[in-house]
C-alpha cells in the first residue's frame, strides 16, 4: 500500500523568520500538530511541532525568537511513492508523529500524520474544539 492515499496535501507551511509565538498561534488556530518550514524552493528546512512548543515554553525561550532558532532541523522525510510500511517504519524508528512527503527533487508535496493515519485506518475522527 502506497502512502499517497494517507497524505495530507494541504500542508501548513511557514518561513523560519516568523516568531515562535506566531507558529504556536498557527498550531492552535488551525488545530494542527505541526508546521513545516520550507525555503523558497519548497525544500524542507525544519518542522515545528506541539512537542517543540512545549520545549520552548519549558526552557523559557522568548516567544519573539525566530522560528528557525527553535524548529527541529534534523527533519526526517519520505519520498512520494514509498510504501505505508516504509513510512511507518521511519515514524516508529524516530518516534515522530509528522512525516513530510517530498517529490524526487526533495520538494514538499504532502504530510503524513499519525492523527490522519488513525482517522483513515481505524475510522477514528478526532474531535476539534
């Protein structure tokens, strides 16, 4: 089974120049768990997740800090056309809940999220406030 049927195509992206506060606001208002930081060529530079938000608050990082200074940069990705098993293995191995999907040139085209996988596989619809 290929990942394309499980991938979110309307990925929320941001520039690394926005503030941490803006990124946290995006997570909250859009009811999402991650924002992908891309460059001008749509190549993934980092990810900012709920876990990152907790880390910056717990370690007293000023919320005015640019996102590029707080995002996770050792970003794992999977190439389109990969199998579901391959993607799931990456997510398990690296204990991640959000996996960007790229094309052959490394440009962002989608996102696999644990929430979406659960929704699709187990028909679990997560409640939104």
